[in-house]
C-alpha cells in the first residue's frame, strides 16, 4: 500500500449485523427506528469504536415499496435514523451519511426521501447498491441544487463480471460519475466478495478528480438453519480490502456480512492511520473527462510496428468462433481486430454491434468497418453514436462494395455518402459531441490500381478529412510493393500493408477473378495445384504471405492480415514467425 494514499474508513453492514445481534429482530432493521432505536445506536457506536470515520444511517430500505407502508411512516424512520446517527457522531470527526437504497418503485420517491433528509439539515448522502444512474440522477441533481454544499456519494452493485444487473459495465459507470458535476464521490458496494471486487477494480482506470469508495461483502452467503448467513472471515476480508488503495481507492469499508470486527482488523491493516472525513477533502469535485482507454490510438501516435487482423462477422447468430478468435489474437499480441461490414454486399451480423461485444467480452481493441452502401446519413450517424456509447472509438470508413448483381432487382444500394463525406461527418461529430474523447478513423486504399499515384492522391484527400491510418488492399504483385516502397517515409499517418493468405488453388483463383481490386500473379497461383492436400495448400499460402510480408514490412507502419475463413490460428502462426525473425 502507498503510505501517502489518504484513506477514509467507513462502517460495515447494518442489516446483516443487526440480525446477528438483535434478540428479536424485525424483518427490516429500518423498522427498529419506530421503537427506541437503541440497538441501532449501539451498532453505530461499535463501528465508530472500531475505527470507522463514516457511518451510514439505518435507512437503506426506508421506502414505501420495501416496507409496504405510507410515506409518512417512511418519514418517521428517516427522521429517527438520521437523528440517531447525528447523535453518535456529535463532536467527532465522523461523518453521518444518509443511506438511500435502490428499492423505491417511483423515482420521485428518491426526491421525497432526499427532501426529508435536507429538511433535517443533512449534508452527506450515499446512494447505495444501484445498477444504473438513470433513476436517481433527478434526486442527485435536486439535492445539489437545493443544497450546493451537500456531498453526494453514488455506489453500484456489481457481479463477478464487473457488470451491474442492468448490464452496465463498471468502467462506464466510472466515466459517467466523473463527468457529472453533481456527484462528489462514487464507487462500488455489495454484490460480490472482497477478492472478486479486487479483480474488477484492479482492471479499472480511475481518474484523480473524485474519491472512489469500495465496500465489498464479507463473502458469499450460505443458508444455515433456514437463515441466510455470511461466514465470518474478518482476517481474510481485512487482508484483501487493505490492498484496495493500491488500485486508487480512497474510501474502504464493508457491506453485507461485515461486522465491527471486520472494520477493526481493516483499520489495523492500514496501520491504524485512516484520515478523517475532513482531511480526505471529499468535497473536491472537479468535473472531468474520463476517456475510454484506446491503446490503438496511443500506438497510432507512437513508433511501434502494428498488427491488425480482419475477421468476418457470421451470417447467422453464433458468434463463439469470432469471440474465441478475437481473444486468441489479443493473447498473441495483435494490436487491433477489424470487423468487416457485410463484405461483397452479403448480410452479416452488424459490424459495430459485434465489435462492441468483442471489446466488452475479450478486451480486444476493435475497428469496425463503416460502409456507405447500406445506410443514409441519419443511420450512419446513429450507428456511430451507438458504437460510441458502447466504448468503440476506432472506425474504418469505406464506401463499400456494390450490391451483388443477382440482388439488384430487390435490393438497392444507398450510397447517400461516400467515404470522404462520411469522414467529414465523423470529424464534425468529434468537434460537436466527442471533443473530450474523440474517435479515430482511417480509410482503405488500393495500391493495386493501375493509376497508383491517383490512389495516393485519394489517400491524401482522406487524410485531409481527418483519417489517421490506411489499410491497403491485399498485396501480391511486384509493382504494388515497389510503389509502396517509393512513398514518402516522413508522414503523419500510418499505412498498414494488406496481407491475405491463400488457402488453396480454388481460393486463389476465386480471389483473383472475382474480388475487385486484387491481382494475384500467375507465378503465385501456379504454386498450388487443384488436387493438393489441405495441409500442403495452406503451407504454400502461409509461405506466400510470409514472403510478401517480409518484402513490404520495411516500407509500412504495420501489417493488416485478412484471416481466410476466420482461420485466426494461421495468422497467429505467421505473426509469430515474423516477430521471431525481427528478434534475430
């Protein structure tokens, strides 16, 4: 743990601990406030004596839906709970935070709950265990507008995959909270145990603009004698949670199943030096931009030699092979996976949607192709916005193949935009909507064309529209390699040389004769024979791809492999061979 990391220690669970120590517990501990509340007061004091510098009011379930009562009864509970918490923190440096849970059916009730606390003079609010911000943002804004000095903490419950029950990722919640000027601190509580929580937060990027709190459960509950109970594991809990500050966490404590003993040991593990709420300065609230991590962008701006691999989305709904391939390519060190947009005019799974799924489930950087053939300007803009919401930040802009001849009677190409104008539109969106976290886009270039200089001029026009990188059509011929070698070496954009491994004689003939923009010399096709065994043919294709890659590598900034029939293993083998050669 970094000795300079300021830490605020919170309390642990109220509900599960109440049911552990109360001789005759009520169904909901919040109802105890309609009695004398002495049991709740004692629990607060136990947590403070254990080292907690922030306690939460006994109001997590105080709403009409959970307690099945009218709001007047809820108000009595809120009032009694707040007064109890203030009483035990009076003349101390311990904060009393108003706990608000996620179970109100009517979003307006959150505002009524907040108003009740505000009328009592409350200054600190903790929204706990939510799965989305949508239902509570009106209440959060209401609090800050009526009491600008109030502090609002917002917490979310995650599953072991780092998602809420509303299928919102932890990283997206981090960004949304950082971008809101109404939220002073944010974090995660409940849902999972300490180790699973550690696995998630260690992968997240936390901007420094706001404090982050993390309050995991003691572990996972078990049914014992007909009751749900948490196994006592305070030593294990304290050992794991005391390491959270290394991940950038400022506030630590516990949720379901934790007790004053958990907090006491946690205090001891952080050297008994948790700072007070005042020292932590949790009023600091700088609205910030939390940009999506985009390793590809960093590499585009750097000097590394890059590897991109194209995979085709499926015609049907089974995407397991695609996800497996993307994960394997990531493990092999490939920099980005590109996803074609219904190539050759044959409908496949949408490139932006499947790209978002690949990134979410494998962590691989993705480059969906945006094709002008099938969508007008409205639809293209909508696709970009949707992909942006799903954290996709890179696009390959292409005009697109025409609709196949056999379909032209019933299918019409749109071509409302061409690649130039679409690039201009994306550039405008960067200025208008994405200025704090822009998208990066590139284009295609065909140096196999007869007039290669004209193709290069088209590339420069696309660069003027903001394109940062270019992927060439698959290269096979000597004259194309020679032309690429003649291009200016000093340039402020990247060129990826296209490599398409051939897999057999029939495949080579088809690509040469039926795929526009690709020319395969007879000397290469003749290295195959129609009756060649599959393994032998693939070996020939591999050798041709390696030979081409070696020849073109000195003149490009990266290689762009088109995986034949999504045979990602073949691409990994070729890339590994090239890297071994680089190191010798």
